[in-house]
């Protein structure tokens, strides 16, 4: 008699398939096969497939059908899956297609347990519909992570909607003095940004969020002229974990700052989120 692998162990293997691809382009094909070949595997595979949406893996009825349309159809046919959505990809190009914006907001409203909101594209005044922020405020979600590339004024608008954000990946674009300063969430604990953005985020040392202890810093293609302003910002004084991409720690930070860190990583390649 052949020994059977316990179902909970099988589930762990399926989840490992998903998690093993988190830091590279996710291949959803193994999960789709798991959902189809075994009824016992279907629930766990579906939950993992729906965790990050829209991801383009849902079956379409026509070549031109958008993933967001497929997502809405799936959530309406199986409402229980909405509770398993953790990351929602929100388009920043909102004036290009009003129907698309409405579909995204409708889908987001169904996903009450969303933990991360990723704005895809450059969020700027010229491509933001006036009612966007009003609609977002009405959606009862409280994400803990936001990724956004935007003008400083738009970053402020998004943070105002979700002030309890604990982790932020932010890249300021085309800032003016009227936009500054960017108001960082007081509860912020982890930040990913570029070296040149720090003077825009914290024009004064006292503006650094008191709970910020984790910094992921992209130093590629940065000019030395930005370094004095960054070092004077006070952001490094309270850090415990620092990851630097595209430069050496010795060139970026003085020895006194490096000595206080509990965790320090330095990488010459590009960060995984680029």
C-alpha cells in the first residue's frame, strides 16, 4: 500500500511554489495546473492565484479582454475569493479610460482584506480624475503597504487617504516648492526610495517619522551633490536596517552611521522592485 502525503503537507508545497517566485516575475502556470488537476488542491491554488490582482492569469473570452474585466467576473461568480486578495494593482493612468477606472474601483471595493496597493505608472495631476480620491476614501480598506511613483502633491493625497500605512515605496517626480514637504505617515516603519528623494521627503530633521527603522535606498545614478542634504536630513540617526542598491556603503554613509545599524546590506545590482 502506497503511503499518502498528508493534505496539509501538499498545501505547504503548493504555497512554496508561489512564495519561491515572489522576488522575480511570478510564473502562475504551476498554480493554474494545481487548481485544475485535483479538487482537493483547488481552494488553496485559487487563493494564491487571487492574492495579487489583476495579474493577467485569469482566463479571458477574447484576446482584447482586460484582466480587470476577468477579475470582476471571477469575484462576482465566486465572492468568497475576494477575501483572499492581498495586493491590488491600481492603474495611475486614470483619464485614458473612464470605464477602466470604474472597473478598478468596483473591484477594489470588493476586496476588503487588501494589505498592499500598488499604483502602476506615474501618478500626476494631469492624469488623475477629480473624483478619484473621493472614491478611494469611500472604500473601506486599510492597506499597510503602498507603492507609488508620483508628483509630491499626489503622494500627499494618497497618504492622506491611508495615514496608517506602515511600509511605503515612493519615488517623487517633478516636485515644486509648492508641493513640499511630502507628509510621511507618522506610523511609517519601512521605506523604499531613491537617494535624491530623501531631501524632498524630509526637508528638516524633525520631519522623519519616529517609528521608521527600515530603509531600502536606491543609489543608482545619483549625483554626489545630493549627499550632504540627505545626510543632514536626520533619517539615518534612528535606522536599524539599511539596504543600499547600486553603490558601496562607504561612499554613501559615514562610519558612525554604519556602526549603529543592526542589519546592513549593500548590492551593486538593481533592486528587485525595479
